[in-house]
């Protein structure tokens, strides 16, 4: 049991025998056994080149057949096995071997591990190597559109430049990084064999035909193959159209017209669809598709040949064909036929008569042969040649002035010219019923000289007298014939007598003689025959406020003026009515009722006196009268006045003056207290000596008009003020309560602050305060002083004059108070005298530092005389 080997142990030869001893630790008995050590060489493994995969979708992941590397790694040596692992640890422990094929889990490039071990030697010896998996993207190309060419030779074959599709196929890829080749079969494209030799000039073998494009990465060799169709499209089939013909109506004689070229489209297409037609002046332009002409197109010669290009909307292939343009001449009729005019006599008032339109036909045809006229009531119908008047010799107009259009048409070409003239039915003069002409005459004998011409305006009823003539006749027969007109003025021969009227349009000669009226003489009436102006005066019932008496209004009893207006005429036979305007009075309409309230001041109104002696009497007379509203005295007492007395209410401090502001030379005054006249109070103002209700009656000395006003005198006095602090000394929030007594109403202010109706003040600071109360009516003020006891929270003894010492605010109000100041450790620093200036922040002449200090105060609480102690602290700041 000597020379025991160390563990671990390194052999000294290969192979080597060593010995193991096993001993019982209780008995000391042992035994030995031999153990052979042998070192085997690990298998040799070759590091393979990266295993590459071409990725169709370029997402960086692919499928790898790992076993493809076995032969490279083992070098073909028999008796070796290869397993693959994602991690080195798995490879070393020979766990979690990968299954082939394997999909990488790291994008683009991933390292895995191959484990190589012997199948013939029973050892754990293995060789581990790295294997790199690389994912290369296939070219990400686009599917190309079909290449299309036109079948110029109608044989289904055309020459294609296959490379024209390369920008679309590459879809943004750099062409320098790829090789592009073309093939007639997919198999050749996949294998890369038998490429088309000259892709820039390739003639298709069939129509349609599919060729194949191979795009290969020049570095990785990854490729993709895409199909592309070759299509040879047929040319459009166009039909030769008939010439487009227009009449030379735009500017006759210039043989130029605006053609709508699209009118030939239907004939050219002949049912073909999917084609676009464009028009050109030359064949070269049509072939090039440049300088197209558009509608409306003015021809440049007559006739003219133009060129039509028909292009397939889908393929772009085109054909051309010609189109002729022709301009035909139009007829040349007489252009200024006479208008036809008739008076409206057949059925007066309907504006319709029967016209022979052919009266102008010879002039219009103007000797031209091969043309035919037709008559129309609208330009639209004449233009279209529709709705011709059936019998032009018996045409009834539809409007008093109507345009007739004559279409003169060439019997061969259909070209036409238009001529117009007017047919007009002149109306008869308007005739309306005319009122009878009544002459009112005082003491009449039944005969009167009538001014018949004074009725002209009524007869014409707004018609222009410069155009219409009026004559008067003693019978309808002479009125119809226009002879025997009566001379104005005319004296009637009977009473009453009928007069007939003839109205003639002096321009057209049309007349009417269907109306008549009676002339009659009746007894007259008078209004205010003495012609003395009538002025009706009333006092205003409202005081003038706007300074404008013209709008003053009052109620007038108009019936009080009847007697003065009738002026002796019997009210049984004559009635009086009143009107706001003379025109209403003349018409006897819109009479105003009594009592009447004027609308302006002064205001003129009108009185009408009607003779009611007989039922058919219409005689009346009109006069005017003036309504006048005299203003009442204008003044305004205040609603109330204040009479200030002393606090006892026995002495007048400031008596008010009740003033009207009016002159005693113009007005008289009566003052009243409580509705009773005040003896001797007859001036324009009054000074009361006691409160109460006062009024004044003011009379205008000239007009006698009166007005009155009243007011209230209120007694008031200065306040008696008391105030006290209702909170305890050193409270967190101090409150002062103030009261004011007296005759008046009062408001309060603290230390000249804002006024308030309440006498309660909260949040009051420590120290002396002044409470002021005042009468809201201005009868005086009262004050009270009060002290709030508290202490400052800090002081700054730096000699700047602000907060240089500390003391209890209001301390003087605390009789016998004692104040002690301590530091934070309880050391007594100062005892303050209530009447002194306070502590200056020193102790034995030394400045005390910035810190918090404590104090205690012994005092008797004001108001309840309770002895108290208060402790708190404050800050010293430097």
C-alpha cells in the first residue's frame, strides 16, 4: 500500500497497466486488481464550406439538408457517424441532435455544430466542428406585363424587344447585380440552357406566345424564372363615312362653317367598340397622332378632306381613313318684310285678331326658284322646321305683339334662311265707368256751365293724354262716328242729362265709345262760412319728458266744434264728420271718431259738411281746424329726500330743499303735506322740517294748465358705534363684531377698507384697529377703536428698521402681563416689560443666532378676568 497514484492521473505510456488496492478499514484485509489504460485518437473531421440555401421569399429563413455535408466532413472515411446540433454544449453532450432537413432559426446566417464519432471503437471520443448555414435571397422580381405589338402585316407576327420588360421585372433592383436571360420554354429557363440569342429583336412563333425570363444573382447564383406573354394585336377596322354637309348659314357666302366632326363617328365605327377616334388635317399628323383638330371645326376650304385616326383603347393600335367636309349655300330671301297691325275690334279686350300672313310672301321669296316658305310662331320651331302654321292666311295671334318666323328652305339641300316680322293687335283705349258730374250750387235754378274737359283725367284713368284724345257727345251715335263733339264749358239742356265719351288713340287710330255719365245740378253746402280759423286747445295730460312738444297727445271731443263749423246751417239737414287728411275728407272715407287722440302737435284735421236734404244729395263742403295740445308745467321732484337730524333726533343738521326749478313769474305753486295745503308755502321750492309725504301743484299762468308731483322726506341720523374683539387673545383667527344704532341705515369699514353691510370682520391681524360706521343716506359717521392681542411669528434684528424687535402685539391691553423668552434648551434669555420696546435678539450684549425661541406669558383675559398662561415659539432670522 505504498506509492499511491494521484487523482487525476496522467498515463506515462500507451497502453499502461496500473493496479487498484481495496482494503477493509476495520480488519485491514485487502485485495488488488490490474487496470489497463489505453488512449484512442479522436476521429478526424473536415470543416465544410458554408451550406447555402436560395430563399424564394427573402425572409432570411430556409430549409437545409444537413446530411449533404456528411461526406465532406468525414472525408469518405468509413466507420464514422455525423450528428448536428444547434449549440456547442448539445454537441459535446451528444444531445438534441438536429433532424435533416433543418430550418434555421437565426435570420440570414447561423452557426451549428457537427459531432463526428467512430462506430467501430467503443469510446466516447468525438470531434466537434462548426458548420455555417447561409440563406441567400432569390431575386425579388415582379411578374411582367405582356408585351404587345400591332399586327401591321396582318400575319399575327411582330418583332419584340424582350428587354423592354427588364425595369418592370427588376422592380427597383440594380441591374449590375443580376444576369437576365430569355427562353422559349420554362424548362430551359430553369436549367439556364438554350437562351434566346437576340432578345432585343425577337419575332414571335405563335400568337399569343409565352417566353420565360431568368434573373440570376451574379454573386450567389440564386435565380428566379417568370413567364411573359407576347401578344400581336389586330388593327382597328374603320368604315369610309359619307361626307359631312352643313349649310352656309353662319356667315352666308364665306363657305365656312363649324363642323361637329363626331357626327361621323357612328358611321366610321360601324358598330365597333373600344376605339377612340381623332381628326387631323393631314395624313402625316394622323399617323403621328399629333396636332389633332377638335369640334367645332371651321373648314379651311370647300370641299375639304380631313383624316380620321381610329385607335384601340386597349392596345393602342390604330388605322386611318378620310372624311370629306362640304358647305352648301343658303336661300337669299327679302329680309325686311312689313309688320302687320290690326285693332282689337273682333272681340274687344281679348287682343286676338285673324291675320293673313301670306301678304308678305312675294317680298320674302324675292323671285328665287327651288325654295319653299313655311310660317312658325317661335324661332325654335323655325330652326327645326317643325310645327309650321297650318293655314298662314287665317292665323289668329296668341299675343298682342307676336313675332312670325318664315323659314325659306332649299328644296334640294334642305338649307334654309329665316326671316321675321311682327303681327300686332293694338288695344282699344281703356274705357272705365265715369262718375256722374254733380255741380253743387247755392240757390240753383237747375242749369250750370259744366267744364267737361275737367273729366278728361278720370275718363283716361291714367292713360297718357299726349297719346289719347277725349271728346264728349250728346248721343252714342255721334260718339261712334266722331262727329258733333260738345264744346266745353257746356250748359246742360235737361237736369240731369247723359253725356257720351269717345276715346281715340292718336297713334294707332283705335277708339272706343261705350261709356257715358250724367251731368246734374244740386243744392250746395257750406263749412265755417265766416272763414275764422278754428283752433281747438286742450291741456296735455302727461308731463313733457323728451323736450319735444310735437309728440304730445291728448283726447279731443270733436263734437264740441260742430256748431262753429255749421255756422247756422240746420244740423237736421247737414251732418259734420272729421278726417285726418283732406283727401279722406274729399272721398268721405276713414272718418275719425270722437273723442279723438291727436297724432302730432299741433295737428290739422278736416271737417266735412254733407247736405243730407235728399237721399241722392252729394254736395258737401270742407274746412280745416287745428288741434293744439298745450304742455303742462314740467318738473320732477326726487322720489325721496333725506332730513338729517342729530343722534337724539331733536336737532336738524341739514334740511333738504324740495325744488321745482320753475320761475315764479310764469307759474303759481301750492305745497301740501299729507294732502293738506301748507300755509304760506307758495314758492317754487320748499324746505321741510319733518319727515313725511309732500306734494306740489303747479299752474301755468298763461294757459292755466296744471301738473303735480309728490315725494317722501325721510329722517336719518349719524350712528352710535360700538366694537369689540369676540375671540380670545392669541386665537388662530381673530374676529371683530361692530354694531351701529340710530335712525338711519348703516354700513361698516375696518381700517378705511371697503364698506360692507355687516359689522362682522374675520381674519383680523393683531394690533390697533378702527371700525367706522356711516349712514348710507349721508347723515354722518361714527368710529370705535379696538385692540387685537397676538404675537409675531418672526423678527429680523438687522437694523434695517423693519421687524428689529419682538414683543406681544397689544400687550398694553393685558394688565400686569409678564413675558419670558427662552432658548430651545429652556434657558431664560429675557423678561419683557409690557411697556418696553421688546427683545432685540441679544443676550448679555451678544447677538443670538438665527433659531426658534420660546416664550411664556402670564396675563388676565380681557372681558372675563380669568388668569391665563400662554406658551408658543417664534423665529429669529438674520
